[in-house]
C-alpha cells in the first residue's frame, strides 16, 4: 500500500505540468485571437475611413458642379471643358494625406475632358418620336417596336414589338414599364437590347479604348478589334432633359393659342405680328410652335367670317425675340429638346429634317459664334445654315438651354492612391438644384492615371501607382487605368 501510494505521488507533478502547459496554450491562443481581431478591426476601420474620405472627396466635386450650373446662361459652353475648375482640386490635407477630386466627362472626339455633359445634348427616350428612335445606330424595326411597346401604356403589340405577354413567357418573367424610363440602363430590360448594343465596348466606363476592348473575343468585353471604341447607345440617350416653358427672364411665355389672345406689351413687337396674334386668338387655328411663324402666312377668318391669308410679320430680325417670349404649348415644361449648341452630330441628325451634312455644318458654324448669338435657336437661320421652310421643321425639336448635367468624379488621395469614382446627374430646372442620379463606379477601377506625390515623400507611392494602373483582364472586376 505504501509503495503504491509513493508511486502515485511521484506522477502527480507531471500531470500538473501538462495541465499548466495546456492552460498556457489556451491563453496564448485566446491572446493571439484577440490581437488578430483587434488588428482586423483596426484595418477595417482604417479602410472604411479611407473609403469614406474618398467618397466625401468625390462628393465635393458633385457639390461644386451643383453650385456652378445655376449660373450657366443659354449659349454659354465654357462648362464643357474647364480643367482649371474641375481638375486636381484639393479638398482636404491633414498633413499625412492630401485628398483631391477631378470631374470629367466623355469627349465626343475620344477620351475625356474635364467638364460636364448636358443631358440636352442627348435624345430623350421618353419624348422621342418613332422616327427619331428608328434613326439610332443599330436600330432595327424589331428593336424600335419593342422599345415603343415597352414605353406605351397599352398592351397591344406593334407588328414587330413585344408587350407583357412576351415578358410573362420568359424563364424569369417581369413586369414591363408601360410608361417612361427612369434611367437609360433600363433599356436592358427591353427585348433585343443587349449589353453590347446599349453599353458598347467601354466595359470600365472610362471613355477610352483599353487593350481588352480592342482584342476581339480574347478577353471581355466582346469587341470588333477595329482600333476604335464603340460606346454603344448609352452616350446618345437620356431620360432627364427638360426645361421650363419660360423666357430668359423666368417669366411664363405667352401662349399663342389662348382664346381671345391679345398683346398688351407691343412696344418692341412688329405691328403686323400684334395684328396677327389678335386675329389668331379669335380664330380656331393652332400654332404648335412659334418657329412656324417665320416668314409665314396663316389662313385666318376675319370679323366678317371670311378667310384670308394673314402674314405673321416675323422675319430674321424678330425671330429670336418671338422664340424666347412665345409658345404654342400649355405645358409647364418642354421635355426632350436637343441643344443645338452642344449636341454632337450623331444626335443632331436624329432630328427630323437634319441630315449628316447639316449636322456637320452646325458643328462647324457654332464654334466661332459669340455667346449672345448662340443664346437662341434662331442663329441657324440667321447664319443662313437653313432656309425658313427647313427652320420651321426642325426648330421645335431644338433648344439652347441646358439644365441637367451628367459627369463623373474621382476623389483620391494624392499620396496613397486610394480612390472612389462616382457618376452623377444633377437637375437645375427648378431650385434648389437636385441630385437625381448617383452611382458608385469604383469597382470598375481608376479611369485614368492620377499623379501621386514623389517616392521621397511617400515610399509606398510607387507601389500604389503600380497597383492603380493594372490592366483589366477579365470583366469589370479591375480596370485598366494605364494610358500611353
């Protein structure tokens, strides 16, 4: 008994040592776990803080644009490319990092410019006529009919269209709008409108041709390898353009179709026009747009009930004034008019009556016009680009006002290279200016190279720059920001 008891006592210290080691090991694991968790939270906090700072910096650029647009006057186009106002603007410097923002848009001639893009330089899908829609690049009757069926309020399909019955039969059915679109990207819901047609080859939305966008089927996205960036329909379209039916002073325009219309302020109006408006108001004739009055005669009934041709009294000299102060519409807003001063030729030639030759002539003539002359659509007639008959046809589709603007902003740290990219649309048709669209494009990568501080100031800057200029190899997960 004594011998057995002594052996047990000799083994006890060994068990205690093993127990202590196990406890120490468990405590060490707990300590390491806590340290890892604390480090992870610290890293996540720092990353989140950096992301929020990038967002705030980019939003600073959005707010600068919102301050600018109410000051824009008809005919003014300086906002289209103003690097001194929109490029590399310092928002905040805390001593260790300097945050800057750059606002940019697509240049119709390729690449980017540091300025805004007005939505009035695009075709508004919610107000476009069938003729205008059918003239879009790549449009076939089946696409035109499908889009119009998607927008109209009935359930009767056009000859090559598709109404709700078609969408109900899809593997994943969905309700169609049967009403106006709220974003252009909703085109992708319409039968036949593929990403290639709508979005084109610009997968990372940087407005520049990247290697993967010019290599055929080798890498995403699909492209034709023709050495040119095919942007798709997206840059040609909008759903936001509208302007109040007011004159340049903000006063509601005089409706020429008001029964018993008479002009009380006649000092600066041609006498023949005043007489015409009085007779027009007493008749049943309708003027759809004041552009119809240019060098025209209307068959109107007089007090004796007899119909006769009555001259409008409007020629080149009074055309701009009449277009500004008068209307043929009772609507408070005019939706979808295209800005003759800013629209590219590809959009101008969607207007009935404007062919490619006239569109190019407009682009050439408007470059050297003073702001005051460009403030009225009348200039395309005054400058003898079109005769009166053609002006009466195309002017109701045109404007010189831009009140909604689209742009991208990149907010970035000039030392770390961390960045956020936002796309925004703002609306100044009513005050205060509203932000009507905001999208985070950061996941698509840096749109163009940014100038980081020197390596001496920040040893990690070279690595950061290398990281930010990686090439997009597979889809939109990364972006090619390297440019020659």
